[in-house]
């Protein structure tokens, strides 16, 4: 079963999270494989998306935020888009748009950064917005400060966290057809969290970037974790092997109903709004070619059908509508 564990290093400004997704991840893969239009992901795409799912859950779990965290890669290669959405409740959904066959053993760059035009975006979309409020979005390229392509997702995200959040972060990520897993180690901001040792509070946060010896030591330990170990070992064994010389305080693990789990937020109402967004002319021109407007959810595979009567109701002015239905906003 899927599980998530948070911990802090006693007396040090360092915290960690481990996530291990099993049923959650295989459900995402199962829905994709049963999609007759696309079929299952090629292994390199599956690995990238699984690492993104693990990273998205880790990042959502590391912030105090009520809403959706969306991690996206907009690719310039055979994979055009990969999206992971994680709600504060840790409901997860994910999908990738693959335009061309992806060869065995393809790297991140070969999939999404062929011309160094790939981008990684992180969006925080609050559950409740004040009028006119836009979601927060940060975007980073898939190359480093010298223009050299970054070929590991963990390095892209570590770069992002440092550039846009001023947070030292170490990520270890891995995924296969059964498990998507990740380990996050982060230096806590000097001001803020209440579990810091007294010795550090007078220092300015930026002075500490890359320089905190405790964080650096723990980061090196974390980075020694191999992909195969992260995929095959249980969480207790991983933490014992890496940090047996450190003192950890563990929090209640999130398992069962509160563990990260697959859920899709699509609905007939949302699809109806999308059709309204197309406009009546476009909607009716689709219906001239086929009996229904059919929209399949890319995340969960559910098919929504709108026949001519359903469609006509969408475009009736609200004042003439007798009951229910979706009205354009
Ligand atoms: Zn859906």
C-alpha cells in the first residue's frame, strides 16, 4: 500500500519526507494501459512520469498550502506534455501526451528537451481564490546556469527549489511498473518552522544556502541511496541504512485512507464548460460529422458523451432554461 513518512533531524535545521506509491501508481498506469487510443506508456515515459508523481507528492507535502500543486514538463521532443496534479489531501492524478514513439533507454533530454526548449513548471492553484487572483506559477528551463541540459528530473527540481524558493533541497526519485518512490531532504528556512536549534536563529537564511554543514552531510547520505534500493526496500530499512548515525524524530505516517491516492477531479460539468468555451458554431460543426461530442479524460479515461440534445441545452440562454444544466459564466 502507498505510504508517506515525515521526519526531522533532532536539533538540526533539516527535515525529510519519504514517499512510496504502490497501488496509487499502478492505478494510474492501469488506466493508461486500458485506454484503447494510447495504450501503455513506454518504459522511459513511465519512469519519468512516476518520478514526477513521487516528486509532486513530496513537494505538496512539504508546503502549507490548501489547493492543487501541478508539476508539468512542457517538452519539445516526442513527449509534448507530462502533468502531475496533487491536492492538499494527497489525491493524485497524472498523464503524459506522447506524440511519437519513445525508444528504449531514452533519456529525459531525448524525451522532452531535444532542442533545449523544454520547460518545467510548478503551479500552486489555491482552493479558494479572491476575485481576480491568479495561481502562482514558477517556470524553469531544463538546462543549468551554463545552458547545459539537465538530464535528471531530481536535478531539475533541486535547481528550481534553489532558484525560486531559496531552499536547499536534495531529491532521490525512482519509478518502475510497480512503484514510484522518492526521498526529499530539505534545509529548513532559518525563520519560520519551530523546530530549529537556537544557535541558528540569528543568521540570515541566504547566508546559509549551500553552507549548512549538517544539511550538507545529510544531503550526501541521502544522495548515496540507489534507485534499486529506493524501489525495493521498505521505508524503515531505507531510513535505517541512510541515517543510522543521526537522531530522527518521526511523525505519524500517512497510510491507508490518508495516504497519497489516485483520484480524478474531472466531471461532466467541467466538460460541459469546455464545450461552451468552444462556442456553438464549433460544437455544432462537430455534431455534423458524428452523432455525439465525445470527450475522454486524459487522466482517468472516463468518456463523456454529449448528444445533440445535450449540446443544444448548453447553448440555451440562461433565462430560457427551465431546470438545471450548465450555464456559461
Ligand atoms: Zn478524469
